[in-house]
C-alpha cells in the first residue's frame, strides 16, 4: 500500500528580507486593506452600576478555585471600581480613560489608584496585588477595554487563561483546536 504524503508549499514571508521602505509600503497596504475598527463608546458591561458589576465579577465564572486568589480579586475589583467612580463619565470605560491610567505604561498605572486609596485612608495591605487582580477581572469581564498601545506595555501571566475561562470558553477551545491542527509554527502561539 502506498503511503500518501502531504506537502504544503509555504510562500516565504515578504518581510523576511525586506528593506525598511518595503516593509513600510507593505504595512501601509495592510492598513488600507484591514482598517482599524473604531472603538465603541459603550457596551452593556461597561454601563452597569457599581454594585451589579461587583456582584457579576465576584460570581461564577469569575471565581477561581483558590480562596486567596478569590479574595484578592474581590478586593481589587472593589478598590478599582471605587477609584474609577471618582472620575467623570457615564461608563466604566469613560472613567478609565478619564483616570489617565493609559498614560502610565507597564505596572506604573497602579500608582494612580494607590495614591487615591492612601488619600482616602484605605489600608495599604495587598494593594498592588489586589489592584492587578482587579484589573484582570475588569478586562476579562469586559468592563473596560484598555487601548492596544497600553496593553502592549503590560504583562499578566494569567490574562490569556482567565480570558479563555470567563469570556468565551468555547471560542478559545476552538482556537486551541485550530492551532493544534495547523502548522507546527502556530502551536507555540496558542
């Protein structure tokens, strides 16, 4: 019996040996072909009241198995929502933008709510960790949508796993399945 071998001819990436001018031209064509979508000003989860948002983000599917993680997330969400409430806006997203946090790359954003918490007389215990966990919940819960430039300055080792767990488990499972069945190079990206 003859074995059937599958061969895929891969086209070399046109950027591999491209000059800066060629890459710029290619990127310009791609931006024209795939224009950025405008940011939505509002969506259901960003327009919910504080208590409803807090209840939602501290209930399944947002509850991790570890009690300490669960408590830190609850404290973080509570502190961040209280801090964001001090800014003008009809939605959490508008308040997030008004906070100026996106002007502070990486982990530097945490200084803004920390300063506010100190001024309000809040106990500083666990604040940095809590705020980071709270931000994770606000993003994964689609309460706020930080801009891409700011997100690229942040690293959070749990973002992808928590997003897959709470936002769209079926979609992420399908994506993982597609990556597993695709070329070897796509497997390391999943």
